């Protein structure tokens, strides 16, 4: 099943699917939606940036 292009908070099946695909809790997804909106591509881009490996600490 493909992801929908956008998500709406009243469509629980979309929320469940997006949470499953991105390994998120519903609360996490709702916070991300507050930051970037309902577009799945925007959510995906946000997560890609947040989940990048961090640089090792340099002195």
C-alpha cells in the first residue's frame, strides 16, 4: 500500500499507516504535523533531516 499524498488528523487509517511506515507514535506524528504540515513529502523530508547520524564531537 502506498502512502497518501497528505494526511488529515480525522483519517485514523492514514495516521496509522504513516506511523507504521516511519516507525512513529501518533503523538510524535502530530508534533511533526504542527511543524511541517500535512504533506507526506514534507513529513518525510523533516524525518530524513532529523534522523541523520550526528557528527562526532570535535575539540
